[in-house]
C-alpha cells in the first residue's frame, strides 16, 4: 500500500507541475495532494505543520490564480472578454501542433475576445490582450514555481526515507 501511495503521490506532484499551465487543473493544489499521500504512508511520519503550511500556500495561490489574469487585463484596459479569450485560446493552443501554441493561443484568444467586445479600437484590443497575456504568464509562473518547490519537497522527503520503501 505504501508503494501505491508513493507512486500516486508522485503522479499527483507531476500533474501539479503540468497543471500550472492548464486552467482546468489547479497545479499547486494537485501537487499538495501528492505531498499528502506521501505523508499518509506508514513510513513517512505525518508532519501536520508542514502539511498545513503547504496547504495554506496552495490555497492562496489557487485563489490568486483567479485574480492575477484579471488584474493584468484590467491594468491594460481590457475586459472580461479578454480574460475569457485568454482561457479559450490557451486550451486551443494546448492542442496545437505548433511550438509555443499555448502562449500564442493565450494572446490570440485575448485579442479575439477584446475585438469581440469592442471591435472598433484595434490598438486598445492589442494592448488589453497583451495585459491578459502578461497576467496569464505571471499566474503560470507563480503556480509553476510553487508546484516545482512541492516536487522538490516530495523528492527530498522520499530520498530521506527511500531505504524503508524498498
């Protein structure tokens, strides 16, 4: 059972890193569940302070993830259509065969969203879509950083107790 929890925890930590760039998967929160599963093994002692602090950080990042792209969009004069367009463009770009499809999709989606909102002012739409794109990048960078730190914490904890797992 411990090996199963270890492997499932590892998968969740990896999914958390991937989820840092996908809007449908909360990256740091998913990684935190991987840490939790590691601590539920009989081998790794439960450190409730560690788990509580890392959960608090994951929840804070999860909440901020809803505000950061909107702040970037609003800062550059955008609308909620730019934020929606960023998300849709990101999903389309995810399945695109071109390199950096997610980034191009996020920017293009924001631009299309802004043009649908106010098709008369192209310069404003470009500026607003740039803001939405920057908001997405800032949010993804923060989520990726936290998920990567959780991965490192997972590996350090595993390495400390690896002899007892195998």
